[in-house]
């Protein structure tokens, strides 16, 4: 009975793999067939891809040499097709599609679900020829391609090479975690840059403010404040833009905290949500007061992010972690929290990362870490309100200061309720 069940399972797996292989061939074949609706020779359509898929799927169940022979035969046919059509169609997409169909059909014998998913991706890539060409040639600039490659290299090449163990006597400096924060900042900058490029100037200063907050909410407060001195009519929208920049910075803070201390994020979810809601409400007041949406400020830099910003953040975080650990050995938990609050006057995410790291490693108890996050919000409110008064007109500063104060009070009030309960 057991042997029968095993044989039956083998038959079912082979049938699933064969059906998946046929589905891959039909899917890719349909896309290739439609590619030639406008005329021109069809090198490999639905029937050819389906036949190749069946041949490769059956060969995968036989001797490996049979599969090699089938793949080589498909390669020879693809080469012959290319030599016949290279004058009118010099591309290699159709020929490579045949090899992809054969390879995925053979792989379906080993893992039907992954092979099927890859088949869908391959078909989507073939179908999206024109949008992908337009994106690569017309929309994305050379500088943005360089930034994308740098981001991928940082995440795929450098990050896996870094150690996952502490390299300092206090056990707080983990290179992989520090570099993961650098990659996070770069990725968020790239995302904000792409979104801003997509939206354009239609939504005015508030959209520009929100996405600039992922890079530096401090710079956003100063920059939009300066605009109010140049044109007082922009005060309401500029204040909303500054508050939305701080909302983006708060979202980035949550991402940084989640990367180093997920438990602290869950414990502080309600206070952080209340703080974000207060910022959004204060920004909405300015949006309601403004008339027609003003134009975006000067065209942003072509770069999606600056690697130096991410590295500087990592250096600051490392310094804060070491300083906090050292002060904790002298003054206890209060020393680490005070250090982070002082750093938050200039760099909120770095201070938050230090609090999160100490909480994750047991250097701070969870309630102390929760109140530490509130302290960071208070420090940031003080610093940015002062900056708003220094850079913008009085109405701008009062609006920004009120919104930031509401953020800090909401976070403190809900934290008190959460900790007390």
C-alpha cells in the first residue's frame, strides 16, 4: 500500500509538472504570437512554444542527456531563425524566448510552482516591450540608472558580506545592521524620487515637502520657511509642506526602528500613530487654507539619493550607540536616553536607531525605550520649531510649531496611557 501511494504521488507530480510546462509554453507563445499581429514573420508562436515545452518537460523525466540534446536542438533552431530574420528583425528576444520556454518547462518537473511563476514573469516582460523601452530610454536618466545600480550593489553585494556579530566591546555595533540602515535610507530616497518624478508638479509644495522629508525634514523646514519670506502668499502651503516632511520623517523613523527593534515598534504603535495623525491634521489645515496649488520649488536634484547621507547616518548611529552604551555603564539607562535626546536635536533617525538597538539588546527596558521615543519627538519639536522661526515668517513658524507640538503631546499622552495600562 505504501509503495502504491508513493508511485501515485510521483505520477501526480509528473502530471503537474507537465501541465505547468504546457501552460508556460502556451502563455509565452500567445504573447509572441500577438507581437507579430502588425505583420512580419512569426518565428515561434503558440504551437512552437507549446511543442518546445512538451519536449523539454518529457526530456526532464528521462535521462539528463536527453534533456541536453533537446535544449541544444532548440538552441540550433533559434540560431537558424535568427540568421534568417536578422536583416529585418535584429533582436534576439524571440530566440531567447524559445530557450526560456524549454528551460522553464524542464524545471517544472522539479518545482512546478516556481517554474509557473517565472513563466508568468517572462510573459509579462515580453508583453511589456514598449513600456519597458520607453522607461529605459526616455524616462530614466543616466544618473538615476547609476543610483539604481549603486543601491543594488549595496543591498545585494555589500550587505551579505558584512558580519552579523558585534565588533565592539559593548556588543552594540553590528556592521550588517548598520549597513542595512544605509540601504534603507537609499531605498526610501529612490522611492521618493521616483514618486516625485511620476507625480510631477501637479500637487504643488505639499507633495514636494512629503518626499523631501524622507531625505531631510530639517532641510525641508528651513527651505520652505525661506520661501515664505520671499512670498508670504505661500505661507499656508509651505507650512503644510514642512509638516508633511516631518510626517515622512516620522514614517522613516518607524522603518528604522522596525529594522533594529520590531518589538519596540509594536509597543509604540499607538503613540506613533497618534503623533502621525496630529501632523497630518495640522498639514490638512494649511492645505484647506491655501488657494490654488503653487508651483513646485526649483527642480530637485537629478540624484535619487546621496550615499554620503546614508553613510553619515550610519556613522552617527554608531557613535551614538557607543556613547550611549558607555554612558549607561556610568549613569544607567537615563544616560543612554539623554544622549539620544541630544542627538535628536540634529538627527532624529540616528537617535531612534540607538534607542531601538539598546532596547533590542536589553540595554533599555521596554517602558524606558517607549519614553525615550517620546523624548526624541520632544527634542525634534524644539529644534525644528526654532528653525522655523529662524527661517520663515511668524505665521509659518507658529503653524509649524503648533503641528510639531501637537505631535509631541499626542505621542506623550498616548505613551502615558499605554505604559500605565
